[in-house]
C-alpha cells in the first residue's frame, strides 16, 4: 500500500485558480475577464472625461459590467451556454432557411417547402372493411 501526500498538489492547483484581491478571494477567471474588460472601458472613460468629467467613471463601471455580462453570464434558455456563445450562435443561425446536410436549399421564391420522409409520392388508396378482413380466407 502506498500513501501519497496530495496537499502540496491540491494547494498549488488551488492557488493557480484563485486570486486574493484586497482580502477577497476571487476566481482567477474573474480576474482575467475584468482585466481584459478594463482596457476598452478605460478608453471609453477617457473619451467621456472631456464631456462629463468625473461622471466618466460611470462609463468605466458600465463597461466592466457589460464585459462581465457578456463573458460570465449564461443564457437562460436552451443549453445555458455562455452569453457570448449564444449571441454568436444566433447570429450564425439560418433562420427561415431550409438546411439539408449543412447546405441551404435554395428554391423558387414564394414556394413553400415540405420535408417528408420519402421522395416518392404514395397515393392513398381507398380501403374497405371487406379488404381488411378478406386476407384470412
């Protein structure tokens, strides 16, 4: 029987995933998202500074909030993917277009398409009650 000391391994992995900011333990992903979102937010705040003065800090906070909403929040419907992925999927969707094997089917304008299980037309024959029960004779 072997005994392994896992404490150094788990502590190191935990340290890589978390950061301490002003005494608050924050996941490392949050630090990265807010850091990346700070760049465009600062640019917007600097541009707004000449127009509204110190109220430009509100633009910085709104930019960070928009970045957080876009990257970290999830859709409330469907597969609950991250918000940016859901927006991208909706943008790339072929809404109102019939797609077969990944290729859009382009038909005549104004003509409705119907998806059926077979391309051969089956004529409906009239069946009587006698035909149903006659097969036993």
